């Protein structure tokens, strides 16, 4: 903890500098710079406040120890001991909270995401499960106050999805949904199964952060644009006009389709935004092999043996295999109640980071 505290002294000094800069008329008149400084100040505020409270508590504990050592009034001594008992407990809690706040931040945590869900092993049942996962995430997004927009989909005759892609926007979306990357396995009796036998199927989920401001220029000659009629709900106007847009970046083969907006122009703008994000991600990965390997590592092949989580319908049970968490409330999880699982995953990975930090400090 000593090394962390030394870092915090420097952090507090920088925080005070930022506050001074925010009061500087020159900075105030530079909107872009002011917004950057304001964001940095806001990101640091919680840890600075907790550290100041921590130092205040430590000083109060030392003052109480002086009273306990030197005071003859037994009532004052008892009061000081009682206060210290509470303060020491608070200091211990603050230390844990500060350690977590000082962990390296994922630069993508504040970003919106593009989520792709694909039916994998299991045929029609896998496509139906892909649709169930989509509805689960839509309901969870609703509880978080996020917005879900359909980007593209390929539905199946039985009512599921061979693949579906959505954009989820809101506060810290990636920070919570990044753990959903991987193969999701379902065990249940398919609606088409006349013998009542339990089948195992899988769907894969890929979560990619959206790059809002991408410093990349795409040559219009490298982009093929196709327009077509929207296939989903949206009113007669949308379904009767060619408002949906599909963009293909020819050098990389990356395809983005957008049909969620009301007009072709809106779909063009949104598709271009997403295409830039994906092409940027592609070039960040240096080459196609790395790009494919990165995606494969994230979602696996979808084989039944590869899974991050199992959804067992007959026993109303969901198990996250990465952390060994089992909940007997699958019905509620599928209704969007994912907080318990996601919070457990966040805690698990934070604990791993804390252990690593402790080893480095040692």
C-alpha cells in the first residue's frame, strides 16, 4: 500500500493543477481543451476524495491515540477508543476502495459497443438461442438506461438469427459488457423435439468498442455501397423504400449494413461511422491474420466444448465457468437481470489485477 500512497500524493497534486486550469479564462475560452481537462478531473475526483478522507481518518486516529495515552478522564478515553474502532474499520474499507480505483483503467471502458451474436453449433436451436441472447441483452440495456440499435441481421425460418449485430450506446457500456465475449452454451428441450430430450447448442457473442472519433480517411473508391429495403419493423415508409444501406470496404472485405434509421441518409451516416470504427480496428491489428485470431480468441469457434457460460433450462440454472458462479434463477437472468453475474466478473478480474499489483510492489 505504501507505493500506492506515494502515487496518490502525486495524483492529488496533479488534480489540484487541473482545478486551477479549469478556472483559467484562457482554458475556459478553449472549449475543446476545457472539456478534456474537465473529463480528466472528473475521472480523478473519486479517488482523490477517498484519499483525502483516508488521510483525515488517519490523522483523527493519531489524535485519539494521544487522548488515550495522556487523558485522565475515562469517559473521554472510552469515547476516543470507540471512535478509533469505527475509524480503523473505515480506513480498511477505504484502502480497498482506493486500491481498486488505482488499478490501470481500460481505455475502452467508457465507449459504446458493437455486439455481434451468431448461432453456432446446433442448427435451428442455436439460431433461436441467439435470438434469446439478443433479447436478454436488450432487457439488460433497458435497466441500464442504454439504447440498442439494430445494425444488421440474418434471420432464420424458425424465428431465430444466424447472425445479428447491434450497437449499444450509453454510460460505460463496454466496461460491463466486455465480459460477454465468448461461446454461450444452452441446454434445453428444443421446440421441435418430439421426444422431450435435452439438446446442447451454442451461440457466440463478440463485443467490440466503438471508436467515436477515428482518425482515418477512407477513399470513396474503396467503398462499395448497396441500398435495399429494410426487412424489420419500422413502419410502411421504411419497408417500402430502399432506406437500408450496406457498405463494403474492398481492401479489407469488412461489411457493415445499417437499417435502423428512418432515412437512407441517416443509415449512410451511421454505417460510415461503424465502418470507420471497424477498419480502424482492423489496421490496429496490423493484418488480417491477427484480426481473425483476435476475434477467434474472443468468441471461440462456437464448439459445444468451448463455453464461458451455460444456460440450463430444465434446472433453471446458469453457470459462468470462468469464475465458477452458479445461479438457480435462469428465468430472471434471461429477463435481463445480469447485474449479479457482471458484478462478480468485475470483482474477479479486479482481484486478479490487485494480486498482480501486489506481486509487482513486493
